[in-house]
């Protein structure tokens, strides 16, 4: 496990390996406790390592792509949080379905951005320095590149992805993390919003 960021009230870790294709991150937050972003393959030793950092309280799925061993993680005490459409696509019930409720704490909320999947959703750490966990919404074309919009044949709606990308150009955050992440290569901040907005302009145009 690799610590990526240390802030006043939270830390961000990258969980290496584990068999999960999407990158897995662990947020240690002073108010919310431990938040898994994507679910790695369950291992008792990994659970012990996570719990040593903070009690595992939340498992957030930005999309259905990051769902592994959900029953094991639930049994370990994690509340499953995702957009309702992602729970339905997985055939599971959610502990906290994101519909009218889009805030976890005073400084942590969610940004629904369906398009890659019907219920793709980002998690945002609002207080400075801000950070956004984009899941599959944005991705790096190459390991050394900043995340951007990349079309896929199985997008649920490319139009919705473009619409969401337009809104991102005005969002302010210092750090950004996506499902495509290669430790030591993929940039994640600071000034992530500036670099990602520049990438999006190449796709969406200056306006």
C-alpha cells in the first residue's frame, strides 16, 4: 500500500495488486473513517492493513467495474455506496444508494456522471486541497498522461459523457484519481484541474 497524499484531515493511499483491474484507493478521513474506492479482491491481510489505518466504513463503487468480493467487504463492516443503476446492474442491494442523497459528510460528496455506465459517479473531497475520484469517467490514454474523456464502444451514452466533461471544466480540485492508474507514472496533482481541463479542451473544444 502506497501513501499518495497527506492532508490536514485525511490521507489517500493506493492499494497495489489485489487482482482488481480498476485502481483501488483508500481514503483515511478524520470524520468518515476509512473509505475504499473500488473493491479489490478480498484478502484478510489486506483488511488488517486497512483497519490499521482507519476503520473500514465505506466501500464506494464509482461504477460496476470495480466490484470484487462485495459480500466479503460487507461482512468486514463496509457500507456499500453507489448509484442505484450500478447496484441494479450488479443485481445487489446497496446500503447507501446515491439518489437524492449525494453527500457523505460536510466535506465529501458525489458527482453523478453517467455515460461510461448508467450510474458512473465520482467522489469529491471538497475542502482544500480538493480531490476527485473519477472511476471510469476519465482515464489516461497512456500511463504518463493526465486523465481525459476516451470513448468506448460499450459506453452507455457518449453524449452524457461529453455533457459531464463540459461541467468538469469549471470544477476546482488539486488532485485527481481514475480507474486507470499506474503508480510512479500517472500524474495526479497538484493543479490537476488545470491539466485535466486542458486535456478536455482538446476533446470538447474551447467553448
